[in-house]
């Protein structure tokens, strides 16, 4: 797996940050479904084709929970330019192990961490943060404060909301109101962790379409 080298904007179409929720509401089996589901979604033929169509995508992935608990899942930014690199990324995420399982849900801190990592990203034409979560923020500074404090200009933040742990309608509405940010931001809803893989696949396909950020907002359920 190759770390992303400095790149000109015309050489990178999207810097994409994937953020996985590992707060205490996520049990061990759900955590494994999330990691392995993301790995399989990245390797789905239609997703791989979207990744490798045209200029490359720079990818960063981390897990988040408490206010000081954001842990990278990959060795920094990875420039996805070929199938072997995408395969290495998918396997790395699928085989990763969570660092915490007892902490609250600090969405603001996760957003701040993502914005800081984007400062280190290659100079891509678009920048997107993708937050997966199954609960509302309950520790540390709020998402609103994160957006007013950290550099989110020209950054789109999408959400993959996982139902089951809380009232699904309330949870989706909270993410829509407090987390979605930037041009074309959208939300994908998974009924539960068993549905996570298909939801992640649908979300990645939408994010990878030109111009790398969807122009449609709102709650979407993946087909099937």
C-alpha cells in the first residue's frame, strides 16, 4: 500500500475520508459487520470500476468514538490508482481491530479530526468526509462548533446512518440537521448493521460519480 504523494489538483479528483463509529453503542458483532462490510463494498465490481475510472482518488480512513479517540485504519493517505492498491485498502480496513469499545459518541471531535486530516491530503478537485454512525452526539464539542472552528470550506460531509440503536427517524433527522454539510451533501440510511455493506456500496457509488459530489440532498435508502 502506497502513501499518497503530493499531487496536483488535476491529478486527483477526490480526497475521501471514511469515518467509522466505534462508540459503546456498537457491539463486537456490529463492529465486525461494519469493517468487513466496508472492505467488501470497496471491492464490489461497480465500486472498484468507479474508483479507477479517470483520475485517482485519495483515501483516508479512521475509527472514532470519544472526544480523544480517533484512530487511523490506514497508514495515512492512500492514493488509489490501481486494483492492487484498492485491494490492499479494503483488506486493511476489513482486518483492522477496534481500539476502544466503551466510549461515548463525539461526532464533533470526529469532524474536527477529519478536517485536520484533509489539510494533509493531496490537492484534489473535491473533498468529502463520510461519517458512519448509529447514535447522536453526546460528548465534547458539537458538530456545529466543529464546522465553525475547523476548515470546512469547499468540503462536503455525507452520512451513513445505521438504525436500530436509537429511534431511526429521529436519528436520521438529527444527522440531516447537524452533520450534513456542503454542496450536494446527502444521507444514506441502513436499517441495521446487516444492511451496512449495501448502504456503503450505494454511498460510495454516489460519491465517486463526477463531479465527485452528488447534487441531490436528503434521506436515501439503498435499493434491495
